[in-house]
C-alpha cells in the first residue's frame, strides 16, 4: 500500500518542494500549523522513524538538520520539531518556525500564492 507521501515522492501528487536528495524529501505541509511548516520524509516507505535502516535514519536526520538551519536563517525564528507518527503511515518529521501563538493541532490557512512564496524563500 502506497502512502500519500510515497505518491509525492513518485511525482503522482504535487508538493511545495524545499529540498530533495537521493534518500530524503522536504516539502511544505499543506495543512500548516505555522507559516513555513515543513515535512521531512525518507523516500523509502516505512511506518515509523525507528523502522528505518541505519543509512536511511542518518540521512533523514541529516536533512532535518539542514532544513531546520535553513529555516532559521531565512525566517529568523527558532525551529520547532515534532515526530508524531499517527497521521500518515510513512515516517516523517515536522519542522515549524516558532510562533508564540502556536498550539498543537492548530491549522492556519495559506493561499496557494502564499505557499509558493514561502516555498521560494526556503528552497535550496
């Protein structure tokens, strides 16, 4: 069974891509909790982060670090990180610029133009 994230990796579903290498992909969350909310995923489909091979696990966290540092540089805010693992059965890490009004589960509305503008700011 293919997750929505695997369909994004395969190019079957579009995304606002921030970063990609041979093992990982980072893209804006379409239901952001803060502007710039980004998901970092391994390209291999496994349900939980701790089920990744050592190589894919290291690649995922290397990309998390790279994207978080980029977010802080570009947006000027501390980056929050969450690993929840219940919404999509494909390992992923949430990265969100800190917003003092943030609370878990909040969803903000951003237009496609605002999403593209944020993507362009964060893109490597």
